[in-house]
C-alpha cells in the first residue's frame, strides 16, 4: 500500500485515483478508465495484458521497486506501454538486510534476545556456541548491482567470494566466477545468497540440485524473489538436515509463508522488508514519480525497462 507521503508525491504529478485491486479497476466508469494514462504500481500483484486493456489510453506503468516481475512486460510492450522501475536506490538496504540475516542466523541473535528477555540467561544457562561467519565462503547467485553490494560487504567480513552471472564481472582479485553453473557455485561455498532478478527466466534458479550440493553446512539467504529458488526442495533439504539453515525475506506465496518453514527452528524469516527503510522508500517514491513526471512532460524516462 502507498503511504500518505507516497500518495501525495504521486498526486503532485497529476490527479490520481486509488484502484489497487482488479475489482476496483473493473468497477471504474468507462470515462474514468479512458482518462487513465499512467499507473503507479506498488507491490507484487500481477498486472497482465487484460488488466492493461481496461485502460485504452494507458502509456506508462511505473513500478515502485526494482523488481518488475509482477508486470507482464511483453504485454506492455505490445500495447506501446512503457514500464519503469526504481533501480539502484535500494541496493545498499537490500545488501544490508542480506548481511543482517547472515549475522543474525550465524550468531543466533533472535534466540539470544529471547534468552535475555525470558530469563533463561539469568537462570544461569549459557547460549550454546554458534557459528562463525567472518572468513567463510559465500556464493552470490546473480552478480548484478544488488549482488555486488552484498559481495562487497561479504568481502569486508573476510569472506571468500564466489559467484554466478551471465557474464564475468570486473571484480577484486580472488573472486571466483562459476559461469551460470549454480551447482558448481553451491559445491564451492557454505553460504549461498540469491540475488538474481525475478521473473520466469529465473524461476527455480537455485535448483534442487544446487540446494543439495550446498551440503550440511550450507545456509541459503534469499532477498530476491520467492520464485528464484525451488522452495519445495529447500523445505525438504531443511527438514532432512541436508543443509544447515536459511534466512528468507521472500517467499512463493507472500504474505502467506509455508507452515513448514514457520515450524523450522533453523530458518530466519523476514516479511519482505529489504528495501523498507524510511530513507530508501522515500528515494524509491521519488524515483517512481520522476518516471511518471517524465512521461507527462514528454521527457526521456529515467529508468524504463522496455
Ligand atoms: C518492493 C521489492 O518494491 O524493489 C523490489 O523489487 O521487492 C521491494 O522493494 C516493495 O516491497 C514494495 O512493493
């Protein structure tokens, strides 16, 4: 949902109506639908060709977020509609959350907090020893802009960086490129961070074979999209102890998380909050509105994806 500030920023570009559901859009009178030139979208509910066809004069869909997998870009292109996103401004926050989950998982931060609050520590017990993260091996599945921000942070923790990507990147010496072979990547590392773009092309990118190749010390971190890994295979591997754990900010069926994941103690769960800082959400809102304004002013889009 758009916040009041975000709505005000959109309304400063032009008059706007709130129609966040397919039902609300279909219920709009025809004259109102004909007047719509742009959609400011937020969240991950699909916008397909039929949704676009409700608005014959639609020319731009401005997504609030870097990921635009919810929007059928081919359908938009076929209709002469430009899709825009908000890249870059959220790289640091997403990378921060990836490292926060890695540190929280390895050092049992959530459990430790509970022990202090519920008196377990005061009763004389000591938290069982946990696991060192600094200096370990890490695989970055997808070395785009967010992947790079994660890798830089991991390097600062003395971690040995491995990655997959469509092309080898210009990286500091010592980082190992595994082509697009995510199984080879998994064999080389203990930590696996999924940072590929969402969408059909990356569905199940971290495959069953890759998850199993991680081995019993393997920990999967996902800040990309639920679809970027085989969630069923992940759950089975976690339940069987074939891998050590996971830290997940994204899921197949958000906001409804598979009950088996919720039952697992070795999984750290977050409510898709990687970009959710005041600072970054403001920057994303400004970037979304800059794209909307560019359309109405007849200027080039700052960040079009098609
Ligand atoms: C969402 C995200 O934009 O940028 C992305 O791709 O997943 C998030 O930042 C946010 O959840 C609002 O839809």
